[in-house]
C-alpha cells in the first residue's frame, strides 16, 4: 500500500500485512510530531495526486535498487498534535541490511521529492518548516 491520508494508521496491522514467511527482516520507520521547543500542532498539506505518484515512483526505485520483497508507505496530512503518527515506512526483505538500506533510501527520497509540507504551530506563532517537503522526524 502506498497512500496519503488524513486518518491515523495501525502500525501493527501494516506490519502484519507485509510479513511473509520468507522475510528475515521487517524494518519500520515511524515518524511522529515532535515538540520542537514549543510546537503544539503540526499542519501537513499535500498535493495528494502528485504525492501518491511520487511515493509509488520511490517504491519502484527501491525495488530496482535493493533485493527487497515488500514496501508500504503511509503519509498523513491534516492537523496533528505532538506524539501523533505522521509517516510509516515498512520494508520487508530476506536480510536486515537490504531492508535497512532500502528504508533509509525511501525516507531520504521522500524528504527530497514528495510534495508534502509542514507548518509548526505553537505558543510563539506558526512557521512553515523551511527546506523540507516531508512530515517525518528525520
């Protein structure tokens, strides 16, 4: 599954969906809203159609570059509070190194090219986070 959603996701359900008997490794990255010294809320906006298409491209690139068996990526949008889930990447592979490398590749590519923007809101006002087009904690 590749998706952009306003709804929270069940991390364990996604892991269970990816898990297969021939996988020796399941690597997950879970990005959450963090308090960056006063952040209370984060608003995430996306150009959804393009974001999904770009996430699919990144998934396909990961399959071409690494010997992996499965990839799922879910990115949230909307108004989220500190501690809430933003981004989930799950990579399944026969071995851990390939799964870790592919997961890191996917995360870095998301930060580079997926049209999702975040605005931090807190006591001191609000600000768009410069130079980032992702919502994960990286």
